[in-house]
C-alpha cells in the first residue's frame, strides 16, 4: 500500500512543483505540457494518499466499534 518511499517521492515531487511554480510563475509553468502533467499526477497522488489515510483511520475506528 502506502510505504515510506511513496510519501518520500510524493513530498519530493510536490517540492519540485512548488519550486518550479515560484521560479517560472503560473504563466511560465503552465506553458509547458509536461509541467501540467506533473502537476496533475502530483496532486492526484496527494489526494489519493489523503483518502487512504482518512479511510484507514475510519476503518480503525469502525473496527473498534465492533469489539
């Protein structure tokens, strides 16, 4: 599932995206299609990891109610 490597690379790509956005500006960043692809992939991965964490906590709480 979600390993430490997944989170490491997710944080790495998010930092890269933020640095590029700050350096190139929104117009310069969005001018290159590969940057837009990186933006979409990084944000979808972030949303995916948030959903996994939320549902994992919800399942733990739900399983505690079954006991």
